[in-house]
């Protein structure tokens, strides 16, 4: 866990019954040695007062843009923050952050702020499940915002369901994790993401459901930790993170060329892309007519990019693969780890609602060559990206690759 001591936290508190628990969060963060400044919305002050936070943190707590005449408060606060957390975070604040509204001190500060952001939503289950809220959550997640909760439990008015704020200790852990070390400074990391499309004719293709979210999360995390990142991105609509080199490709062949070109210079390669395994042997260069009947598609295998990297790797290079399996996840993953000469492989269980392709979460285990595996569990893609980067750091600074793979 990165060292939180001395880091400056902006603690946003918005209007919800759980606001009283934020006082405990302020105390936990302060006890960890963090420098906490609270910003409350007007609605939050209906539940808890700024004086509580001033007393717990030793710093003034703010509510209004005009609390410090003569000073541009939201700009100063934004620039003096290493990590921001909003707990509880209402549906209204989530919507404002997704849209970039700046109509109060908290929203203005967070719009100006450009660092790690943790949100701990709290609201009624209907509001949390609303399409509008989930769309906003997806937008913010794709920008790297970390969500903690909400969890199931009793809510105001006797309701029960998903919408309860996570416990302060869990939120504090997410804040500590968000203060990442720059432990990939000076390294080059090559990441692949998204599907490939293998043309049948100029309008049709063979593809898969990968959205690119997993690979993009890894690229974002590695860049945030100081790596020079190249992202080879298949045909996905996801926005790539800023500050990474992006190479757009369509087919497995194009992905292979882009990866092979940059492989020698890379210290670590993470193949999160879902490369199509087969492609039409002879794609038509004109649109196939429906009237000509159902075509007989002859398929051939695409190049196994990761397999080739495993053969070509030089000593000291780190190679991480992914696998998506519906059955025998660990066994199949272990076989790929060995046959492709990888340092680690993230084996995903796919085919279930809510995880894997296109979702915000992966149900995965991390298999480590010559090391201790990380057991199967459900991860947010940001968390999994962080765990993969932790492993890369360990590999780059630990014993030689050949030793780990049991080769001399
Ligand atoms: O993109 P998302 O919507 O976020 O979804 C993420 C994901 C589920 C796609 C991702 O987490 C994942 O599991 N990616 C790998 C999927 C896959 O292609 O698995 P595989 O078992 O077919 O391939 C194993 C490994 O070999 C992968 O690292 C793959 O990139 C690589 N491969 C596969 C085929 C091929 N021709 N060349 C390759 O290099």
C-alpha cells in the first residue's frame, strides 16, 4: 500500500444521511497522517456542520465559493490537493461531475482539479439503478474515477437495497490506494486493448465484445505511475487516456505489426486485447450480395501475437497476458501462462452478467509464474489494473525473468 502520510486530501461531503459517517472518514484519514480539508455542499450542512470537520482535521472546512474573500478558493483548493474523495456522494453530484458543472464550491474545485478521485455514492436504490446515474457512473469510470460502493443495506425511510455508503474504513483504503507511487518512472510499457475486426467483406467482419476498458485502465494506471505508455487499441469507441501514445488498429495482423515494432523497446508488455483467433481466409473486396445465398466462409487462424512475444522476449522483459474463459478458468489460464512463456496471466471468468467483456468489472484470478497467485475475485477494472502494475514493478525489480520461469 502506498504511503499516505503527508498527502493532501480534499474531502467532499454532499447532502445525505451518511454525511455523519464522513466525520469518521476525516478522522481515519487524519490519523493516517494525511492533511485533510473538507468542502461541504449546502445540502450537506443540513446533516453535519463544517465545524465538525475543522475540529477533526485542524483545517478550515469550506462551503461557499465566497468563504475567503480576495482569494480564488476553488482554484487554490484544487491545486493543493493530491487526492480527492467525495463521501457521501449524491446522484446529483455524480451527474454534475459527469457533465462538468461548476455551480458550487465542491463542483468548481473538482472541475479544476486533475488528480485521483474517489467517490462513495449513497442514495436510494432507484436513484442508483437509474439509467441516467449508471450512464454518469460509466462516464466517470472511463475517466479513471474510482467508485467505492454503494453496498446493500438498510436505508432511510426503511428501504433496503444497494445504495448505502460503504464503511469509512473501506473508503479510507480506497483513498490510500489512489495515492499511487511513481514506481514505473523511467519504464516503457506497451499495452493492447479492445477487439480486432477481421473483414469478411468491406461491410462485415468477425469480431468480439471487448470494449477496450480493461486495457485502457492498465494504460491509464501505468501512465499515472510514471511509465511511458504505448496503447495499441483495436476498434473500440472508448476514449484512450491522455498522456499515452495511441496506435489504432483494426485487424490481428495490424495489431501484430504495431506490437512487434515496439516490442524491443518495451520493458513490459500487457496483452489485454481480445484478439480474434480466426479470420476469413479470403475476404471479399466487394460487398457480398444477400441474393447470392449464404456464403461458405473458410476461416484460418490469426497470428498468435502473445505466443510470438513469449518466444522473442529478451531477458528482463516482463510479459503479462489475459485469458477469457467460460470453463476451467484456472486450468486453461495456467496452460496459457506456460505455453506462451508469460510472467503472469489474468484469467477472467466470462459469460456471466456484470463482469468481463464491456462491463466495469472482471471476475479474475492472477496466475503468477514461479510466484503466489492472486485468488479469483471480482475486481473493478481500475483495481485490477493497479494489481497488474504492482506485479510489473515487482518483476522489474525482482529476480531475473529466466529464473522466475524456471529456465536458465
Ligand atoms: O475490453 P473489455 O470489454 O474491458 O474486456 C476485457 C477482456 C475480458 C477482453 C480482457 O480482460 C481479456 O480477458 N482479454 C483477453 C481475451 C482473450 O483474447 O483471451 P484468449 O484466451 O483468447 O487469449 C489469451 C491471450 O493471448 C490474450 O492476452 C490475448 O491478447 C492473446 N492473443 C490471443 C489470440 C491471438 N491471436 N493473439 C494473441 O496475442
